[in-house]
C-alpha cells in the first residue's frame, strides 16, 4: 500500500475495507515467487533479513513466511486498517511495524533484501530509493512484484478477451491521476541515468509470468471492486459500474469454464536491481 511520507486521501479511502482487499485480492504464483527470490539471492538463504515494504494486509508476507528459509521478516505498512489485518494473522517470523518508504525503522546496511509487492508505483521516487538503499546491506537486492489482470494493464498491453478489454476501458475511464502500475511511471527513477549518485544497478531486470484464474461472476466483481479507484465510487456511479461489469461477464466476450466461471487473465510481473556502493561507503 502507499508508503511514501504520508498516505494520500485516495489511498486512505480506497483501501479502508482491508478485509475485503485481503479476501478478494490474489496471492502470488509459486513460479513467480521462486524466480524473484532466486534473482534477489534470497532463495536458500536461511534466516535472511527481508523487508516487505508497504506490506498491506500481508498477501506477499504470507508467501515469505511460509518459505523453508525461515526468513527474518519486517513487514512495514502505514495504512492502519491494512496493518491491523496483517497483525491479526500472527505470521511466523514476521514483525509488523508502522512505517513508510521514506522512514523504514531499520538500522543502516542491515537488510539482505527488500521487496515491494503490489505497491512500488505509489512511492517510486528518489527519496524512497535513497531510504531503501540505506537499509540494504552493500550489494543487497531490491525487488518489486505485481499481479496485473489484463483489465488493469498498461494501454499498450492487449487483453486476451473482448470482455476483459471492455473492463479495461472502465478502469481507464475512472483513472484518478494517482500513480498505478499501468502508467509505467514507477520505472523512471530506477532507470534514470542522470541521477547522482546512481544507487542501483541498471538496466532493470524484468520477468513476466502469465496466469489464468477462473472465478464466479460475483467474485470477479469483488476483485474488481478492490481497485482503489473503483472502491471509492458511491451511489449511482457505483451501481452503474457494477451493472456494466455484470453485463460484460454475461456476454460471449469472456472465456468461461463448464461451471460458468469466468477466466481472468493477467501477468505476475516482477523486476529487481542491486544496491551499488556510493563514494561514502
């Protein structure tokens, strides 16, 4: 969740229903997680210190806590409702704290790896990058990961069904000028060759793993409704949006299985980079 110096009003309102977010947002495919942790040199690194930054309700924290490496995990989350939902899980090896991307409560050069799951787009700026660099051990790795449904993807990505393309139109119609993965602005600070000093290795390393998930039409809406720009809709606007999605899901423009469940297509996208030494180190 947003973890810059302060939470935006959109983030506070859009993620207020933390239990719904936790229930309806997906976890992360094992293939993608294995590849990311290998890239971050965390796979097989028993007891490694890992920060899950902007951990939200702990969708990715749960994955880390279940790993055989028995990571020492610090889950940092500024949104009160989200953090409370994560704390209730009492995950093994996890300490949950209030913090932001510019104020991570960790000593300098203390962390083996830092991961921002479904969140880096909210605070992808130089101040955050400097703080992440501060807490990482020399040569430590910073990774980002997102589950991106076709309906919530960048304009240049082509959804795999007509129905998902129409749902994507709805998302872009309700664009609220808040930073999202689909805007691709999150990568700029990581690829800026003019910044002084350059804190992380370039070019950014990237992998994308496709997924397909079948859900009931009502479950599709529940997931769609967790997107913050949809979650804040009220009254007739919300009713009209829900009805529009329902019509799409009834149409021949979506893929369905024998149980009448609708296929949601997407990609689990992840990228990583390595902390570089600075002149003061």
